[in-house]
């Protein structure tokens, strides 16, 4: 891997950052993960991964509902 600034984690819609951060905190709260704004190096990979994974699951569920017309 090169050390260039081409991050795949870049927001496609930068204006959505605040909403995504809020969503992340809501999911962390639901899962009981003590996520904070800023540094979270004290959390395990499992804890951090569970937040991201559950966010994706919820986004897919919401999109499926929209596609089904609900």
C-alpha cells in the first residue's frame, strides 16, 4: 500500500458527516460501546468493529424498506 492521501474512507457527501457521526454515536449507545468524540484507542477492535458493522446493517435494512415501498 502506498502512503498517499487517497483514502477510501472519504465521505462522498461531506455535508452528511454530522449526521453520520450522530448515527455512529446512537449505534454505539444501543450496543453499549463507550464511544466518544475524538480518540477511542482504549476500545477493542471488536467494539469498534461492532459499531461499524451494525451501522451498515441498519443502513441496509432502511434501504431495503425504501426499495420495498414501505
